[in-house]
C-alpha cells in the first residue's frame, strides 16, 4: 500500500524527534492542521501550508507530490 501524505508527514516529523507541537512552532502551521493532515483528514493542503512544512522539515516542495491526493480522486 502506498504511504499517505499524513503518514509521510508523521514519519518526517518523528525522524526529527519532534512532537506535533514542535513542528507547529517550527513551521507556523497550527497543531490542529498538522493533526488533520497526519490523520488523513486533509489530503491536499494549501500550497502555503506545504511550503511552510517543507521549510521546517528540510525537504523540497516537490518531494510531497507522490503523497498528495488529487481533488477528484
């Protein structure tokens, strides 16, 4: 089974040893939004959120593409 966006986000966050609170602080994305993404309640977040998460986690924006679900799927 393919990894979801939420699973990938959690994997990267935990790889840094961060809690969701720490990621929220580092990225300036609300903890609520991070939780919704990690729990697969949001599968195609706004670009600004993905940019902030990318910068905080030290990954490229393009690295998320395989995990983002298209709107009509």
